[in-house]
C-alpha cells in the first residue's frame, strides 16, 4: 500500500479520539511545525498568533492555502512532511536507544506475504479457541508474544493462559482471581502454547506447556521471547504472577519458568541466587512486570522483573535483576526497592547505559485515600551505570489524571513500553493508567526531554469514567471490586507500524475477556494518537483476523465511547474452519 493510499483512506475513518481533542491536535501541530523549522512557539496546545503564522507559512511553502482551522487534516499534512524528512529506521532507533523488543514488537515477518505493504496476520478469537478448546473450561487466553522459535526467519507466536476456574477436584479459596487449594506442593498450573507461523496460517504447535512438568505457578502473564543463549533461536521466559494455597496457608512467590533452546528443543532451566528457594524455585513476591535488556553491558540479555506482595502496602515490592551468564542461566538479586507493577528499559538520558522506568500505584487498605493526597503515584526513573546497578534520578514521572473533569488520580500503571514515538532522538513512554481497582483508565503517552525527565503528552480514554468520582463517597458506591464495569486496560502494549508510514503505532494486547484486545493506537505525529478498532484496521487492509472481544466484552457499558463495537464479533475473514 502506497503512502498516498494510506492518507486517502485514513481521512474518513477517524471517529474515536481523546477528550479535549482540539488542544491535542494544536499541540501536535505545534510540535511538528517546530520540528520542520517553522516557528510555532511554545507547544502548549493554544491556537495563538505564532501557531497560525507558522501554519500559514507551511502551507504557502507547499503551494496550499491554510483554511484557518486546526484539525486532523493539519496533523495528517504535517505528519506526511515529517515522515518524508526522514524518520530513523526501527533497527537504528532500537540500537541507539538501547531498546530490546523481547516479543513486544510485531515485525513485517508476521505479514501475510513477503510484500511490505501486505496485511499483518494476527490471532483471532477463533484461532485462540481452536488451540485452547480442551483446556478452556479452566483457562482463558491471557497474553501473547512474537519471535522466531524455529529458525525459519518468520515471526512465531506464543500464547499464555490464565486460570479462570479451578480444575476438577481443586477447591476455590478466593474470590475474583482463582486461587485453588493444591493437592500437593508439586501441582502445576502455569501454561502457555507456542505456534509456528507460516505465511497466511498458523498450524504447527511448537511447544505445549500443558504437557510439560513446569514449576508451580498460576499463569504466564507476560511471556517473553528473546535469544538468551545466542544460538539464533528465541527462548521462552514466563514471568509468573502467582499465589497459591497449600494446607490452608496462602503463599506468594515467583516461580519464573525459563525454556532455553538447544538441538533437542527447549531445556527447562532454574534460576539461582540468594533470593531463590532451590527446593521450590520460589522467591519473594511474584513477577508482575518484566523487561529484557543487557543491563550489565556484557553482551547478553538479562531480565528485570517487578515483584510484589499484595498484602504489604508499605513498599511491598522490589525490582529483581536476573543476570544471564550468556548460556541462559540466570542469577537473581534485588536491584531496586520500589513497589511497581510495570517496568520498561532503555537509554532515557543519552549516556549509553540501560536505564529503567518502574511504575505502580498502591491501593488496598486505604483504597480511596489518594483522592485527596494524590501522593500514591510512584513512577520513577532509575538510571543505570552499565554494571547492573540503578539509582533513582528524577523522583517521579508525572502521574495521569482523569480527563473527564473529575480530577481523580490514575495512580495504577498497568503496563509500560518505550519508544521514540516522535522521532526526536530520545525514548518516550506509553502505557495504561487506571484508578483504584482498574477503573476509568486511559492509555497515556509521556514525552522525554532527552535527559530522562517526562511530561504527559497525550491520554486516550479506554473506558469513560464519571465526573462524580471526584467524591470518595461516589467511588465507594461504584467501585467495589476488580470486576467493575469500568475495568479496561492494555495488559501488554505491543509496538507495530501497522500502516507502514515509518512511525511506530501500538497494539493493545489484552486478555480475551477484556474489551480492548486488538485495538490500535495510531501515531498521528507530535505524540498524538488515535484509538482505532479492529474493524477499522481490517477495513484498511492493515491487518487480517484480529483478536476480538469475547464474554462480557460483547455487552454495552455505561459511558463507553463506542457502544456499537460490542454488537459485533470480529471474525471477518475466517481462515480456520469451526
């Protein structure tokens, strides 16, 4: 698909956007005007004299007339010139800014053909059901990752499964997230399946973890694909957010599962370190967020996890560094004391070393206290020294707030991803921010000033909140558990240039029961994004057979910006027979 075709079909389909759209568009236009050398002044989202003059000159220089209105047409025109002026290639950006994709990047290798303009082929509900049907009474699809698992130059797929109910013969001991009484200390619940990808179909199961004797765990929440032993084939790392009960006692402990590729397939390896119980493979807390990078600058890939204890509200979490010996054997130690649910990595201050951004917000014993204090945001930048040590630099990354006028703090950051979204040479941030119990979230983008100091650049609503939530009383009335109707977020954000315009977009990878799986955040330039549905992406031949909503996601929810979406099940071009 040519650039001109893309622009032509894009104009009529943008129907979902951020609140305070005009300010966002003006700000994005100001940013790109300044980037192109037109002096638009301060990038404040205010349509002032400098901005008008800069746009007028921009259009005059390109033999066009500015109509006086700053809307999406201006963003599209400016973006086309920014792209044509030269956006660094993905590999160049990745290497310069010390980013590693570890399965979170959907490359051209997952397209239907070898044609770079063809559509991406991504898993659908039907495919998920086809390959998990016999286990579906116990598990639902959780997350996915992309990589090369069979050395055939194609992107393969791994899908993880999370417990939905207890298996037959096991007793449910908790409400909400299933916590099942184990029959023995050796019971296994961690599950994933990996599939080989050929052009146009996915029909070969590479590894089925349902058949493997893996350590105790509840699920593989955010599977990782990366080459840890440098043999040219990606390995599998499953961080385990895990709690269990055995003999009436609840245990919290991570049991990360690592499969390292070799000539015979994959070998299960166990982590070592003072934090690891070598009998059970468990260590303090459990892995919730994860990132992969060469944090000690020794030429191989290491893993960083955020490990939390839900029952401890006073910093009940730590950052764990899992150091690789180059052969896929890991030694784990604490490398940060922050409570965090999410973590990402890269060079944020331009010193050539890998840094971390760790984020989370806590609410349990004092669920609604952050309404008034607004002190519960703890997103921090940890600057690395290249030896695997990290220290806090700027105290905080600014929090996101509700964009509907209530003013409540979105202190809980579910997921984080790093990329130079505006092409200015430094790493920006993106991820879903939610209120207590995952309510009223937005997908938030933070701009980097080049030194590791961030500001909120854009927020895209996931599910509309309520203005009444400025009142703690209103919160307590509406939000009582995680199963509230305003719970929606991107559990794992994937990077993808879905429309082939050289600017990185984002794919929302969420569990199949969530209502935003398969949505795309389209990069409009100037750190402004548009949320588009799977239908829109499919209609433009950017994707085929997207993952669609299931279960309660087909319902209508109060305040949601696009209720018609729930009326349709996204199975457009069936490839597999039911």
